[in-house]
């Protein structure tokens, strides 16, 4: 009979002694915040940590794939009234739609409080109480585990549901089917990129490790073109674009000839690569999906380290 290891609990404080200095920076890293995001069933992109709201500081401010503001409050102990009050203060101060309380133990009283907040809140506001634990097997490294203790009713069912197909236009139905097929193909290929739940839109975003930046895959049924781009948003977009353009020759050598679009009429910028692709013809999908996946991986490899190194003030 095959021997099995024994799962052992590890004291949180052995790894993170201080919430602000140790745990919050760890959780804010892209690979770690996705562990929490996966447990809840959403996509999360961190915008900043230790954000001042009046005289208080929110641990983590993020957004989901719909652009909704998310507040994450950390507590390396069991829940208390102070942190519950902070959650509500931060949510109101930033107009957050999703509020996540991460702690080592959720008491019955605070679980009931979070349940009540979900009952009295509007449908577009959600509160979560999550416990974090560390486990190891034998001499293995400790591994984090998140567990949802309180969430809105039917949340797990809602986040996994697809849009109402009957209410979509034919074009949006085609987009949704195309991206679902793309995700299935990319997943089967063993890609290391984290792929989000597809939406009925002409673009498919992939996080690239920093707020306001994303690798987007795009389709245009009118021009019969598909593309892969680095899209840069926000007030620092022009500066980021200028800094990246300093390495334009090197980047073009890595990725092939790109279209560098500063988009002077607006705030955002893009760096994109196009090819012909008729997404209305489903017979062409396998070839298009393969090209998009190859480009997404190449763009991620080329831009991830460069984007992380950009010196941008007041993000």
C-alpha cells in the first residue's frame, strides 16, 4: 500500500510576524493575490497597498475584471470589532463594491455581522470573510490555504454562471464562444499564463503584474484582424509609453514589428501586433487560437519585467 503524508498546520506567525510589513506585501504580489481570487471566484488586480483614507490606511486596494473597486483588510488574528469598523469605513471612503476580510479565525459574531451586511446591501455590493491557514506535509515548505467563511447568498453559483446567452447580440455570442474556445485550447496546451473567465467582448485581458497594464488579445470582425497588445491605462500611460519606447528597437527584435500607438487624442496607449484572422469562420479558430497564445506568452515574457521596473510616481 502506498504511504501518504500527514497534513500539518503551521503557525501563521512563523512566516509573517507583522501584518503591514510582512503579510500585506506578500498577499499583494500577483501570484499570491490570485490564490485568494481563485477561492472567491473572481479576478483581482492590485492597485496599491497601505492606501490612506482620511487618517486611516486600507491594507490593499484592488479591482476586479469588471473594474469594480475592491478593499482587502488583513488581520493575522481572529476577527475583532476594530477591523469590522475599518472595513466599512474604507468601503464607504472609496466606494468599494467588494470588501474582503482576511484573518486567521472568523468568530461566530463577526460571521453573523458579515452575513447581515450582505443581506442589507444592494445587489452590486458584496462582503467576504475569509480565513487563511498554513499547512505542510513532512518537511515540505508551508502552503497557504484560503477558506470563505461568509459571502453573499448564491455567490459561488453567480460567479461561475455565464452571461444570459439569449440577451446577447449575435456578435457578442460569437465573441463569447470564441474566447471560451480559446481558453480551453490554451489550457490544454499547458500555458503558464493565468486565464480569466471569458466575457462577451472583442478583447480578452491577461494580467501582466501591474495595475493599469494588461496584455490584451483582440478581434475585429469588420476588418478581419486579430491582435495582441500591451495596453496602458491611466494618468501615467504617456510616461510609461515613453519609457518603454526607449527600448523600442530591442522589443521589436523580440516580438517582431509592432505598431506603437501613443493615441494622442486620449489618455491611454497601446503597443500592438496584428495579423489577418476571420473569427466568423470557425474552421480558422484553431490556427488563430494558436497564434494568439504564442503572442500572449511572448508579450508577457517581454513586457512583464520591463513593466515591473518602470519608475512611475503617484500611481
